[in-house]
C-alpha cells in the first residue's frame, strides 16, 4: 500500500455501502461531511440508501479495497467526489448544503 496520506488515522470509522464490502462493488461516490468530518463511500447504485445497507468500517479497510481513494485524502470537509466508472478519474465539487431539520 502507498504511504498513508489522510489526516485521519487509518482506524477512523467511516460509512460504506454494504455492497462495497460484501460484493466488491466499486466506489463511485465519496463525501467528506461538513458537519462532523465523517467519510462516506457509496457504490454506483442509484436511489435512496437504507440504513441496513450501510456498514461502519475503518478508513484503512476502504483504502485496501481501492487504493485510488488515496487521491482523495486532501478532499476538504464539505466536499464530495465521484466518477463514472472504476477506471475514471475522480471529479470533485463542494457538496450542496444539507437542509436543516430545525422543525423536528
């Protein structure tokens, strides 16, 4: 594995779509959340994600599955990255603000 590039330690907990771990799906979308600095890794399936489809694993576990994630180590909080295929380059953009749920 390449040198560790993330500011977060290898054992930090991240959210990942279950299919990436259980079926070996490729990572299509990554977000580095603005509110708490957490990382999310999603496969190419579209549509809403059930809570049961999310696993918590270490960041190092995700990097071992796909070392191209190292290219996103400097992704700022509040940004996301995506690609159209496993071999496509990562594209980046500032994430859209999440609506607040102050009425709850």
